[in-house]
């Protein structure tokens, strides 16, 4: 038997074979960055200011509407509840209109002049009866209860400080 035929025989001393070292592949981990498992990144990242404003604009609009409502409500509350006090003429007209059965008047200037005359008479020492007789002589159709109520309305509107002088 020859040595050439024996596969286990040692070869010529000058032949050397280099065998590369054995490499082991690592087992994949959950955090590994394998190219085959990664999803491709999105083509366009939509993170512009326009997109952010479009997302925030409904919230900004709602906040603006609420702010306007608060300002309007506060303004209305402050100015509506603090209206100017009625003038003496307005108080006199409202009081005369409130007298039951009073026919009313077309000449408010004359009625207001008469109301101020009541105060002038009281300032000069006239009594309720003096004022009543003076008014009744000008219009005899008006009864005492209505004239008395008109005198009270005139005093309340034009000269409340004279209320104590009535007798």
C-alpha cells in the first residue's frame, strides 16, 4: 500500500494549509439594529410650523372666544348695573304715570313746571292746603286725592328735603 492512497497519511513537510478561524454569529437581541428587521423611515417628516399651527388653532380659537365672552360679560355687568340715576324730571314723570286713574298729560313741560312750583311754594311757607287750592283753581276737574298724590310725587322728585314742612 502506498502512502498516496492513504488519506490519513502525513503529507509533504512543505505543504501548509491555513484554515480561517471559526466565526460564530451572535444571537439577535431585542435592541439589536439589524438591517433586515428595521422599518424604513418615513419619506417626509411632517413637523413644520404650519402643521403645528393647524393642530393648535382650534384650541387658540376656543381660548380667544372664552376671553371675549369674559371681557364682554364683565363689561356688561359693570356698566349695566351702574346706570345713571334718573333725573328729577324722569322721577316726576314716572310718579305721575303711576297715579291710578290719572288721565295723563300731553304737556310735560307744564307739568314739570307745576311740580317745581310745589317746591317753590313750600320753600316760601305755603301749606299743602294752599298748594291744593292754587292747583284746584287752575283745573277744578282734578279731585283732592289725585292732587294730593301729585303734590307727593312733586316733593319726592324735586325737593325731598321739604317733606317735613307738610301739614
